[in-house]
């Protein structure tokens, strides 16, 4: 489904539905005394993150927190079907407990939502952790499942973020903390009336790599190497291999680095005959726009989620704008060169010990956030076009940068 249509449905239909269900909830419980919150022992916990593949990966620590704190709880996950692979690779949720929703068009989406709500009722979900940032449909889903515990983000004072009053645990979204730590607060809220912010003591980078590497089949790596040998007979795996995300599919169009910049960068890199470029991503920008060279292979729209992970294990570096692809790359040890503009790396930097972040930090940045439903009227993303091919080139040809995975210690502004 087109993201613009989804936003309109969520706004024009979501707001009145949230108000109606909130009024129903208030009338239903207004005579009941307000009891002191008791300790909670979830039996069946459902995480909801529909759209953002990157957020699913950044939510691994929250899933592990539930497993650690409630060892007897059975964990489920609800997402769009195309993102299910990201949940499977976490290694923390049984494949049969991952519920995928189709999103090809409005009719299919509404049908699957209704069917999913009935399925969740039959399963007997008692606890829901809604990881979506102010997406109203997930609040409605949570309420209609009749789960007794419903946790989600809540921000009453910001216009446009109304989600009703149906959650049992409202968590204040903190735009100054990394999104993985915001997700952790959703879990921490289960047994706390007043809780303090705390960073995860887990090394999320290691957690992800260990679980993902153990879930990959060795045969998959053999197959990807065979495919590369057929598609690019001149590819020598001992060469320096660099992945370039030239795909044009992105819900937030202003996050993309121009194709011309990628082409210029590829041209500079291929001056070294021992370098090979693999172009990856979703939605082809057009054959006429792509750089042509014997050491440059077009794999756009030709790779799956697992293919990308295997390519990241083969390659030396990846260059991409801020998107889900960089978080897939963070599941491996590849060097990540990521370009931020409309959004801030303070919130969405990949969790990796081996990366370089480019972020100009203009006065208008970040212009895309949860508080404006990730809408942006900017038609000229200077925040990205100001990142030159020369500085990215220098990052790739000089010794690899090593930085801490603690995003607060990274110098984002160049």
C-alpha cells in the first residue's frame, strides 16, 4: 500500500475510531475503583511493529528483555508480511508465532486486519507491546484483541499525535534517546508506576550477530557465491567489494542520496582495478541512470533479505542512505557508511562497532520525526546533497573507522 494513502486512512479514519473506542472504554470502566497496579506476569506477549524493518531489528533488545524478565511467557510478533524475515532472524521468536499481514491494497489490508484480530483473540494474547510511534491503527488493534495489558507510546501535548486513551500503560516517547532504548522502556513499564530511564546493559550488537549467524544456513552462502560467479564472471572475491544502495524505494523520498552522486562515487572507486561494486536495493532507478562498468554489477530488485546478509558477509563495505538496509547490514561485521539527512542518527543510527555516519546537522535537520508523522514538505534535500562524493570516497579508501556503538559518543556533524 502507498504510504501516503496509509497516512490518510490513519488520520481521517484512525482519529474518530480512537475517540469512539476511548469513550466506550471510559464509560465501561468509569464505576470501577482505581486499584493500585499489581505485579504483572504475562503469559502471551505480542509485539507490534508493522512498517519499519529497521525498527524491528532495533527492537531485538526489547524482545530479549521480555524473554529475560518473563521466562515463561510465549512471545508473538505482528508485522507486515514483507518484514517477517527480520523477525525470524532475531532467533527469539518461533516462526509459527510470527503473524504477517498483507498490504498490497486497502481491501486486502482491512481483511487481514480483521482476520488477525480474531486470531489474536483465539490465541489469548494478554499483553501487547506496541512499538509503533503514534500509528493509530495499532492502538485500535491492541484494544480490539481484548488484551488486558496494552503498552504503547503516548504524547498528549503534541497536536496530531492523538491515539485515544485505550492503553493501560502509557510511555512517554523520548526524542533524545535512541529508538532501541525507547523500545526498552515499553517493556520496563510493565511492572512500574514510575520508572527511570536506563540504558540497556546488553551489547545489542553482539546479541544480533550471534543470533543471526546461528540461524543462517551455510548452503545459502554457497548459493549466493554461485549466483555471483554466473552474473559476474570477472568478480574475484579477494577484491575489495563494496555494496551500493541505489534502490529508489523509500517511504521518505528526501532520505535518498542522488543517483548521480552514487555514480560519481562508483567511478572514483573503480579507478582501482582491484575494486568491485555490487548495486543493491529495491525499485530500479532506470537502466540509463546506472553506471556501466565490467566491475559493476546491478543486483537491484534481485536480492532477498537473506541475500543481503550474505552479501554483507562477503563484501568489505556498504554505502547507503538511512533506511532499513543499514540495519540489515548491522547484523554482520561489514563496515557501514551511512548518509543521514532528514532524520537524526541520534535516534536511528545502526547498532554497529564498525561504521561511519555522515550528517551535516543543518538548522532544519531533522525535519522528519514522529511528531509530524514523518511527513516532510522539503523538495530540495540539501542535508544530503551537501555530503560530497569526495568525503565518502575518502571514508572508503582510508583505514576503516572504528567507533563505539554508543550513539551518544559519535561525532555526527562533519
